[in-house]
C-alpha cells in the first residue's frame, strides 16, 4: 500500500470530550475510536482520584501518563518476546523441513531400483 504524500490532507477534524473538555483533533481515525480512548483516559483519571483524594488534577494526569507509559512498555516487551519465540520456532521448523528434504534426497528412489523380486 502506497503512503500518500498528502496524508495531512486526508486527516479530518474530530471532536471528542475528555473530562468535560472538548478537544478538536486532526486524525485519520474515527470519532468513535477517539472517544473510546478519551473514555479510557477519563476512567484512569477517575480511578487515580478515588484512590487519593488529595491529589491535584495536574498530578493525576502525570500519574496516568506514567501508568499508560508503563502499560505501553509492558506490551512492547511482550511483543518483543513473542517475536523472539516466533522467530525461534520458525527457525526450528525450517531446520526440520531442510533435514527432511535432505533425507529424502539421500534415500534411493525405490521405484527406479530393481527389488530383486520377480512376479
């Protein structure tokens, strides 16, 4: 798929509401998706506020940013580990296929050899 040099022009303006604040965004994502993200962030902020009533809004946003960064890093680490497992399994499978092919090539072809049996 070609990436357009006009990508910026393909983006549309989408408004979402986060904690009562209207945010106008330029994106190629749909409004429903962005609102879902905004709701997720709002839920995270509400969770932090419930656990510590004395925390300021600014501090709660910073804590959420750290929490989301941690979640992202964990998923990134999991993805890296999964890619490594897949790579190792693919190499083992390839090695097995190569071994099987080598064995097939090394075996004499039974159809071309006289088995010594007369019918």
